[in-house]
C-alpha cells in the first residue's frame, strides 16, 4: 500500500495559505489540508482556490465538525471541490471539539447526540453523492424536488474518501470507521497498536485500502532524522503522515515562516 505525505496548514490569511498549498505541490507533498473553524478563513472557499492553482495534491479539511454543519451543505461543498480539482477532494470529519479556545455558538455539545448526528450525516452525504433524492432520519430530513440538483453536483470520484476520527480500542467508536474510508486516530496510538487496529478492521470487513493516518512534527534541516521519525508509522501499517504545527499562536509571522520552510524542505520520505 502506498504511503503518502500531507501537510496540515495551521492558519494564516487566505492568500498566505494558498501560497503554501502551491509550494507544497511544488515540494512533492501528496496532500494539503486546512483547518475549518467557527469563524475565520472559510475552508471550502480556500480549498476551491487551491484546486484552481494546483493539479496533483489531494485537498480537504482537517477537520470538519460534521454535527455542527448541515450535511447537505457539506456534501455540496465537497462535491464542488471534487469537480474543480478533477477528483482530488477528501472529507475529514469528527464530532467537534469542545475546548476553551473555540467560539461558543450554541451548537449541541452532548457527545452521544453529536455522534448520532455524525453517523446520520455520513449516510445523508453518501446518499446525495450517489445521486439519491431523499433521506429521512432521526436528525435530518432531505428531499430533492428537481433532478437537475441531484445530477449537476455529482462528484468526479466514484467514491470521495471520508476520513473519520475514532479512538482505538473503543469498539463503538471504531465501528464508525467501517462506514468510511479512513481513520484519524483520536488519541494517537503507539506504533505497536496500529497493527492491532488494522487487524480488527480487516476482520470486520474493512476495505484493504482503508487509510490510517499518523501525524506529528519532523525537523526541517535534518531529512535523515525526519525520515527516521516517520518510518515506524509506515512500517506499522499507516498510509498517511500528516505534518503538523498545532502549537498556538497559529498566525504569527514566525509561525508561518516555520511552516513555509518545513513545506519547502519536502516530505520526510523514509
């Protein structure tokens, strides 16, 4: 299975992040992913601009809090990105973080409710992408009254990958992965736990090409050390390395210069 390298942009203005996406493609990265916040630079507008300026890298959010979004709107945004990028969109989703640094918006915070809404949202999005016209569930009701709306927004990809946050070995959480195409470990597992997680997913009938993400920081000026940090995750069975710079503040000139230098140095290929 191919091991790929993505970069998660920590922030910056829309033009700054667009420039970083172009640089990432030039430097050999395989994917560029942006943060979707309550208020700030709009992720999907930004990704659409990236689609127009790049030709190879996969594009998506990291990540979209699906219970706090209208699923049909998210489905429209991702399908639009898929069309504009020629089939390079990925949707990464979670239940939404409840932390002090995020805005208070009045959205539901009960974990079980958010989990149920996310499961139903996945099914609704898949229905729309496959050309379905109606969906009726516990949380969402949707009915398309025009065939045009169901056809003009069809994605380029036969199946747009959905990556979902799940926590190993919480089986209720992990079963959600079986509805999707990849797992974003909610609590970063050890490299020894990744084969256990993969074996469980295989036993449950997960597709053999299901993605398992790993993430972290690698040095800019030492490619040997950078590759050494990533290799155990590739050997364990992960399929993506996500280069991150999560520490606050995200938007300072120094922080952007740091991530720009790391992107320019290229992916930490083992």
